[in-house]
C-alpha cells in the first residue's frame, strides 16, 4: 500500500515538473522565428516541446525512483571524505609522475597545454593561501599576476635584467602590492572585501591601460626576453652561447618549450611545497584560525592585522611569480590578458577544487583549463557544458572536489575533518 | 588579604544614549576567584569586553601590574596585545572554538605568540630553521598537560566542533589557559552544563586558581548566572545592576545584602518583606 501511494506521489511530482517545463519551454522552444517573404514569421515546433517536456517528466521520475530505491548503506559525507583522502594518496604521486614525464611523449600541443594548465595550477595554489587558508575572499587576484608580468617586462626592458634576477623581484613587488591592498581592506569582511578586491584588480588593469608612457598602454610590451638556462639562450640560430651549441644538438623550438614547461612545473611545485609547509607552522595555523573565528584569534593574542597582511603578501608573491613566467613565456603582454575573467577563473578553480585542498585545485585546473581547451572544437557549446558542469558540481559536491581538511598536527593518527565542520571564512 | 591584581576605576561605557556601565570601581585580587553577577542586561559582558580590549571604554581606567613593576593601562591597549603582554585571557558566552580544527590545533593556535616571536622567524621556519621543531614539541607537551587536566586527551585529534557541549566549554577554558594568563576572564562558563559537569567545572576552576602540576596559579574573573557555582567557588563577588555596582564582598556578605535581593527579586514591598 505505501509503495502504491509512493508511486502516485512520484507521478504527481513528475507531472508538476513537466507542467513547469511546458510553461518554460512552450514559448522558448515551441516558437521559432523565421524570415518570411515580407517580415518574420512564427513557426510552431510542437514536437520539440513535447520532447523537452517528456525528458523533464522522465528525468524527474527517474530521480525520484533512484532516491526511493537507493541502497540503505549510502555513503555518508565522512566516508566519502575518507575515500577521497585514500584516493588522494595514490592520485597525487600519479599526477606528479605524469607531469614530470609529459615532455617524453607529449608533442608541442600537449606541452603548450601543459604549460597553460600548470600556470593556472600555480595561480590556484597561490590564491588558496588567501581564500582557502585565511578565508579572505579575493576577487582581484589577477592584479598580482599583472604586477608580476609588468615588473618583469619593464625591469628587463629598462635595466636589461634577466628572467632569473627579475623573478624574485617580481614576487617581491607583487607582495608589496598585496600589502597595499591588504591595509585598506583589513576591516572588511565577506561581500565587502570581495567588492573592494574586485575593484583593486580593475584599478591595476586600467592604470596599465592608461599609463601609456610607462606601459605602452593597450599596445602592450613586446619582445620580452626569454629565460635562459644558466646563461645559455634558446635561440633559433644556434651559435655560441646557445643551448643547442653547448650540447651540440640542432636548435629546435621544442627545446625552449620543454624548458618553459619544467620552469612552470618547478614554480608550481615550489608554491605547493611552501603552502603545505606553512600550513603546519604557527603562521599557517593562525591563518586557518582566522578563517574559523577572527574574534577568538584576537582574544588569544594573535595580531590579526599582520596575520592577514602576510596571507595577502604571500599569496600575491606567488601570483607575481606566475605573472613573470607568463610574461617570459608569451614574450608579449598587454592589459587585455589581465581582465576580471582571469580572477574569476582562478577563483572558480580554487572553489571547485575545494577550499584549501592542494590536490583538488590541481584537478580543478586540469578539468577547467584542459577541458576548456579540449572542447574548443565544440565552440558555442563549450560555455554550456562548462556551466552545466559547475551546476552539477555544486549540487553533488558543494564544498568542492576534495572537500575535507587534513589536520596539521596530531597526537595519535590524523583523521580527515569533514567539510561541514570547517568554516568557509567571512572576511 | 591578597594584593589587588586588576583595578577598575570609574569605568563607564556608553553606546549612544545608553549607559551600559556607569562609573564602576572594583578590584580583582591576585590568587582569588572574583565573580561578577547581576540580572540580565546589567552590563557584565560589557565590562568584560572593556577589560579584554574588545570595547574601548568611554571613560575610566583599567590597570593591571606587569613584570618589572609597570602598570599596564588596559583601556588603551588593542585586544591582541592585552592577551599577549598583559596576559589576560578570556572565553566567550557563546563558545568560540575553531570548529574545523582539531582539539590539539586549537591549543597550538593559542600558543601562537610563544611559537612565533616574529613573522620573519615564522617564514624562516618554512626552511626548517629558527629552532621551530623544539618549540612545537614543547607546545604540544603543554597542550597535552591541559588536555589531561580536563580529560580530553583521547579526543585530541577530533575536530573541536564535533565535541559535546560540555567538552567544548572545557576546551575553551584550557585553550585560554594555554596563553599562560595571569587573569582568566570566563563569560558564563557553566551555562548549559548539567549538575555533574558544573561540579567538574568548579573543581577545574579551583585547580586553575591554585595552580598544579608545575603551572602557576591564575586569578579568575567570572561572569555566571548559576548561583550554586558562584557561591561555591568565589572568593569575592561584585554585583552589578543597570551598569552600577550595588554590592561588593564575600559570598556570605553579598547573599545577605538587601540591595542584591531587591535587584534579583524586584523592589516590591511584599517581596522584600517576604524575603
């Protein structure tokens, strides 16, 4: 008897969903405008509507049936987190091995894609320090990326400094800008902080666009020097002082690409190592405590100001490194590369990966950047697939791909902390 | 009689037209448990927020002796320096633990300033320099000592947010103790505890006051509504009503004070005669 009542309820529910779908799609799908002899004419498409409504009906029914017949031992969030932790133990070394050996079997296209993905992995790991650990929602991270890129480009062009000299300088300058952004927003939390950081990112871009005498404005800076390997250049002509000449091989463009690939891999791993290390130190623990409860931090004698500023500075520093790499890889930069879309993409990577999870960020960057590249052929459907994937993610795993938190220290054995206990940060 | 530790003089706190605390004077003596009681809205928590730097008092002074015979003026110090230099620790009426961090991590965050004298040192530790490993071992030992004291050692690796309510209260108190305070300010520590837990709390607070196991004793300032706990453990009670002090003395004196009875039961003639 309850089963029959259940079926009736499910059928009614599905019928109502279909009715809503009919209302929504009736005009949008059911009517098509075509160019007629004198004006636009409406062509009705009842079959398309019927298919759409039928799909909604069947889908809703299937969902309800699945819910009712789901096995009793459905995995709890805690077990899922533990399973994710287990998988992570094998997945991370596997990904690292894959990344290290990619140049051995990947062609030029795959290496370029790898460089792109790794740049975003590095940006994601840098932003994780600010958003994931310290819980400070930063929508203007691209500003530090831009500062790093322009620092390298301008230092190289004006003073003739090389990439490896400029890399730490670019990081340092970006960190300074991180502190400069940090000061005015110290008292802001949540949405307000997000808006101010968003504005900061735009200010940097607009200054770069309009300060023509320094940055060459919208025309950008071109012929930025390429990085060298211990002073050896990767020039196409070969000749003395080039890598090809030194090792006695034919000059080839792929040598430089492989070199760039390993540079960004090294930089990304450095970011990862530093942030993993910081998490286990008092500074990193103070960041996480700040995300959990700022008031309690103050009551325990933690200087909230310096703690926040270090989070901004260190996060920005890695953004600056990534920016310098971007400049040397492209050999050309313009303000167009540093739009809000970049900030949003990096933030989406961090959020989808799971706040504070290193492996999650790497996976999310791989899926979002790599996936978007692979779907390039589908052109107009790309954004549709992307949006659907985001919605599905937020329904199935609202706290990101890898959502648990690993304790930084343990008396006995450390267990994964389920995401519903971990705060997301409100400032 | 013990010497005064915390001296509050003419403390007033006004929010716009509302006077929450009005020219309040009291002392908290070293080595004693001082309770601040009063009906709801009497200004007790406001006094606490002034002492611990969360509010800046409108007028008045709050003095605390520090090492080397200096007297620190708490009313002019920012919150984090009150905990760091004056060593005044506090807990909150609504528990404020770091819920997503483990019990042990909560206690290590409390020892932040001991572990990290400066940001530069903190960054050096990234490369394993600066004697950090030794400091952290000592911090874990101190955390273990306090966990043993409240019977939470077995749950050290559980997230703080997953502990039962009573255990969260105890954890918040020992987290405050991890900054090695000279004065511990507790805002309603017995709220929501069952009678057995209240008894355990009383024992814990006495132990904190007297010091044990190599830890020096720590004076306690306490806001509490549970009169059983207050009368049992307090050495000294200050009674507030509408922001003013109406009584001040030992538990026996305060209990007999007609002004206190009036404040708690209302100033009705019949009530007063019945009492």
